[in-house]
């Protein structure tokens, strides 16, 4: 929305921003901070699901939300490592796109020039693309002309055309290739012929006129303008996608099931669509299976197919095509495979559901009505346009754009927000080519910038107003800051296309882009709701990210692996706190954790390795964007220390309980026959179960075995005299089965070993006593330190049995504690340090 008379909001471009509504597909055109608090709806949905026990419906052949806290974290990290360290700067698919199209263009021109009407066809095609004939030759199929398109209302939808805003409309969406349910909601909204929303703010033209009037009249007008009013939004002629088409990586399965499936269900493709088709001629017009002579006003199908011009020029037919078209720029996730999947499914396919895809390059220029242009840039993984793109758009600006034209820039990453967040506001390497293009060839033309990547909605306006009408609550008076006298562009982030939500409170309300100051006047969710959602990590991270339990189990048990067993730890506790006082208990735990922590660094081997790994992971995972290096280091070490301490507390508890049950005689340390523990397989509970079996059930198997042996030696294998004379039984097979059963029952301790599996306490107590007898022989102190030479004297079978049995109990206690520690750390980091925005809401109910 601009104040310039040449680009009035009512006569020029209106961008319907669906993705501002988040994952539920709602539309938010409110210029203020979000007034609708989703907290109640979230809680009511959770309570309803809890009592009804109904899961969200999931259509077949679709995928749910991506579980980022799983092995996907490591695979995505590996993809990023390969992409950034190996392919970045060495292979650029954008150069190949232009080279292939230039070769094809020259071949087509050579073929066309040999015909009688070659000059007419070349002239028609180049004139439909731009005002200069050289653009269509030097940069083929990158410029699309929609300047003569007009919005067509559906006459059968019972909507008053006077209520529908006139002008040329386009939809913008980004980051939509996640779970089917959330992405389909957004796609369904995009597919509707019209949407009815409630708007409480006025257009920019009204604000501009009111700002020049008296303060009293401005106040009255503002009160009138803020009254709720129903607004009809038509479906856009164009659908612009800001990237990240599928998560977590660009594979054919993720593209088909996470991206294309949602749009195809919302707006089906034409009957001639084939999923395996590879397009060699774009745009695919006329459309087979549709009536191409209709005007598009009869029904929804004919409204998509209208192709009123019979000329053979495909691009001229595209400007007459009345159906919606889609243009898509790739995001960072689309670049993980070097843009291979994007090239196959976007540049080589004709339809995204019912939206026609005419583009053949990852960047494009769209000429819109009222002297507006929409420029889509491919920033790849190096956060900048390449030289070929620079020449393309520079030539377009010099040859096709006129003085007074306005441009909308679409890119994937909103560096105007991230540079401030990451303290890179003075970084000249990010978007250096794009910045140079805007500063020189597009100087004064850029009025709006759209981006995704961040999964929320924000809008920043330059500080040029002298009234408080467009200032956010608490922002004060906005003043003009541009020293060159130009109007800086409005900056919009709209990445709520269906992926998990990103917080908004982590980013600053006021930012600086170059020499211009900006203020955030709109955000979804607002800062209050964003912080409340962040605190949900305190208790929801653990149960929503159970796949991460494997990591906690391995790392925490590895930290304690060199400390087992703690011989005499229960006696040490009784000596320190005989009355079981809570204060002395906490003091004893604090001291013993310190001793074990020192023991890890003094003599630990495997424990030291896992402790260093945990510390390194904590340091690397902590976002240092808004933190000083001292704060970053201290907060990372505190996180690692919390996990190490929780593991040491778990081993103290388990070892105390082990010695307690042994000292109290709750488990037996001798086997059934009274043999030593090294030769025993069953202890305690296994002995009781075996005794019950011997008394009540053993004679049954004895009788069965005797009957089998008798049957083998009698008439079981004799030939039946009358019934089946040709059927014989193999006596050797039954004899072998009988002997095997007899050996397992009488000789092998199969039953005893099976019962021993259920007696973990008995195994832990028995092996603990055996190990401590060796480690503490001769009165050596071995509670918090073990002699490595004595440890080598232990039987490996005994060590394996002990570690296997106690690890099951250790995991039960350690994993929930570790998950809650991480959730608490994440919630505190989000709300206190305003960091970890990319990891915070992937566990919230909004995902």
C-alpha cells in the first residue's frame, strides 16, 4: 500500500496474503497486532481430543507433520553440510537453466526464420514479453506479461460484485510443504473463488487523506474506519510461492505427498494431466479436455480454461488465459539436492493442481497492470542472486521498465529481519548483488518486498509518517528517515503456509535496513501469544518428541558407563544422613555429584568421551545470534552441566536402591541349586517362579514327554492298515523332536534362563555383589573410584549382564528427566534470551 497518486491502492495491486493466518489457513488483514488469542482454541482442541480420544483425520497417501526432533535432525544437518561445504560456489543450477534455454531459443528462431511468416511471429512474441525485442532473445521465457489481465468475477456465487474490490489480485504463500492437514487448509483457502473476511482497518489511501486533515477529524475518521466490515477477497490471478516447497528435503515423495497433493485436492488439475508427464513446451495452452472457446463465466471449470485468442503465440495465449497461474521461487530446502527435484517437478511440469505453471527458470519477471512489476529472485544457498540473474533483471529494468513503474520483489529469505536478529546488519556479503541491483537499476521502483522462510506473518513499514495512525502500540510517533527523499519499500514476511509456527517475540520491533529505519506494525502471532506458546515447552517437549528418547538414553548412559558400580554408596549415605533428613539428603547428593563429576575427568574414559560430546552438542545447538560470547558459553555449559548432573543423580539413586534391596534381603544372591553367582542364571523372582512351576506344572511336561517316547516306539508310525495305506510317517523326525525336547527340558537351563529375564532386580543385585567383591577386595576404597586393573579382572559376562539389566532401569529414570531439562532450557532461552526461534515452536500445538 503506497501514498503515491500514481499507485493508489484502490487502482493498482492488492496482494491477498493467505499465509498470514498461520497453519489454520485463516486470513488476517488487520494492520494491528493480532487481536484473536489462539490460546483458548488450542486448549479447547486439546481437551476435546483428550476426552473424545479422536485423532485428526489423515487421508491416504499423505504424510503428517515432520518430526524434527528425531533422526531427521541429523540427516538434514548432513544435507546442509554437503550443500554448503561441497556444492556451494562450485555448482550452480541457475547457470545451466539459462544456457539450456538460450540454446533452445536459438534453435527455435533458426527454424522459425526459414518460414514465410517468421518476422511476424518473432515480432509478436517479443512484443508480448516486453517493449524491447532483445529481452525475449537474450533472456528467453523469463518475462511474462499479465498487464492486460482483468479480474473476472464468478457470476454464480451469489456475491455482489460491488462488494469485491476491483483491481488485479495475486496470492502469496510460502513454506507450505509440511503436514497434509495444515498445508491443505491453506491450499483450500487459496482455491476458493472468493473469501469473506472481517477487516477493521482502512486502505492506505484513506490513511493518506486523513493524515492531511485536522487532528480532530482524523480521530473521528479513524474511529469510523476501525469498525468491523466484511470484505470479499477474490482468488488471485497469480499464485506466488516463496519457496520451501517440501520438508525436510526435496525428494520425489515429499514433493508429491506434501506439496502437490494438497493443491490437487484443493483445486483439481485438468483431465489431461498425467503425473509422469515431462513438459517440453510451456505454457501448456490450449488445455486438452477443456472447452477453450468459453468466456469463463458459466462455471468453475470454464472459469479456469478460457483461452479466447486462437493465435499460435503461447505467451499471447497466456495473457488471455483466465485461469490462475502459479510461479514459484525455490527456498533453502529446495536447494539441498542442487535444485534437481525442483527442476523436475516445477520447471518440467505444467500444473500445480488447477494452477498453470508456465515458468522454466527458478527466477522470473511478471508484468502486471497499472505499471507494476513482480520480480521473483532465486537466492540459492549463498543468500544472493548470481551474475546471470543480475544481468537479466538489469536489462529488464533498462529496456522494459519506465520511469514511474513500481516493482514488488519476492525472495525466500527475509534478510531485513534476520540480519538484525543475527547481528549482521553491517554484513555487506548478504544480498550484495541484489542490493546493488535495487540501489542502481531498480532505484526508486521497489515498493514492496515479500518473503517467507520464517513461519509467521510480520509487516514492517518505514518511519516516514508524522502521525500515530500506523504506529504499533507502544511504538510512538513515526518520523521520516530517508535522506534521499525516496519512499522505502514495505517489508512483509508471510511464511505460514502450513509448516510449524515460528515465534515473533524473538525479533525486534524496530529494525534498520541500510539507511532506513523500520517499525513492525503487524505480527501473527503477536508477542504475547508467542511468549505463552514458548512456555509450553516446559511440559510438552518430552511427550511430543518421544523419538528423541534414543539420544537421551545413549548419551546419558554413556556418561555414567565408566562409573558403574558404586560399591558401598548406600552405606556412605547412611553414614552421612542416618536420620534421612531432606536437607542432608540434598547436601549429600550435591557433594557426591561433584565427586563423580571430578571422577569422570580424572579416570573416566567412555564417560569423559560422552561428557565432551554432550558439551559440544549443547554449545553448537545454542543460538548465539542475540547473545554475547560469554553468555553463549556460560548458557551452553549450564545446559550441558544440567544433563550431566541429571545422569549422575540417576546413577546415585539406582546404585543406592540396588544396595538397599540386597542389604534388606529383598533379592536372593544365590541360584536355585545354591551354586555361586557366576554359575547362576536365575535369582530372586526367577527362583520363586521356578519353584511354583516345579510344584504345580512340571509333571505335565514329564507326562507329555513320556507319551511321545512311548508313541514313537509303538503304533504311531505304523502304516494304517485300511485308511491310508500309501501315507507313511517319518519316525526319525519325531524321534529327533522327542530327544530335543528331552534335552531342553532336562539338560539345558532354558526355562531358568527365560525366567531370569523377568528378574532384573535379582540379576542387578547378584552381579553387583560379585563385581564389588572383586573391586573392593582387601579393604580398598572403591565407592567413587575403581581401580582399572581390578576392573579388568571381572568376568565380561558378569559386566555385560549387569550393564544390560541396570541400563533398562536407568533409561526409565534418565530419559524423562533429560527431556524435561531440554524443554525447560528451550522455554527459558526463547523467553529470556529471545533465541532459538527455529527450534522453539516445532513442538508446540500449532505444529
